[in-house]
C-alpha cells in the first residue's frame, strides 16, 4: 500500500479543555497529563524553527507509518495537542481524536522528539502554551487477508456486532478477507479478563479490530 503523511497548512492554538478527559485506547500508556498554568492565546505564539513549512518537512521525513495501520489500511486526520514549554521543548503530547492502529503513539513520539520550538511570549516573558496541530495519515486502501494478518507477527481479535471473535472465528463470519473500509478502528487489546482464546504471548502486540456494521 502506498503511504504518505501530510501536515495541514494551518498550525493553530486551540483551547482543548475537554481533551484532558478523553482516553485513546490506541496508546500503550496514558499520555494525558494535567497542567495548571498555560496559555492558549498570547502576544507571540510558539513556532517551529523555520515555520510551518519547516515543520511540515520534519513531519514528512520523520513520521513512520505504524506497521499495523499500514497492514490494515488505517488512515485519517489526527489532531494532536501538546505543551510548548518556556524553553521550547514539547511535552504532554496527546491525541484529541483517535484513528487507531498506533498512529496516535507515533504522532506523540514524533512531536516529543522535535527540536526546541521558539517559545511563546506574554508581556515580554516566556510562557507555557497549549498548542495543537492536525496531522493527516494517508494510505491506499484495499483488501486485507486473514493470511496476511496471521503472518504479520501481531495478534488480532475482532469485534463484530458487539461480540468478540478470534481470527479463525472471524474468518468463518466475514470470510478470508475484508476491505480496509470495513474497519471502524483498530485499538490495542489488553485481554483484561484473561480469556485463553485471546491470549497471544508470542505476538508483538494484540489489536482489536472493530468492524463496521
């Protein structure tokens, strides 16, 4: 599948007061952190060195399409919010929305690995600023085979009409293949109830594929 990443031409400050309560099950850990003192609108906004064009190049060169997202054909626009600290470092990056299959974790890694930004300034002093940026993952969608899923090194559990299925059970329901568009979201699966049929210690990670009805 052909893959690419695009950065919206607009980098913007955005008040995301609701985001602190939003969980995204495509992340391995909870990246949500509470920050008491920050700004969303100030005299001089933070900026990546070289501006949005340079930041777009950084994204294009360094963002790695997650293997499971590439395998299944997951794409979409992901909005990330983060803090630009007084020294320009990026912290507390987290997704506002979820598109699944590790895209959120990869965008978090990319942002927090960024070089220091030009910090925000309010009344002549550097301040912490809450900032947001949309990043679009794009890939050619197509047919996904159960054979490819089995040989990928990742484990898969299917949710079909609110019931959970192993990959063999899912094949008996939906067939040997499905379309990328048939997947609503792909999330990490933790098997909190320790169901033996969903235990796959030999796999790198296990993903829950929620199929559209």
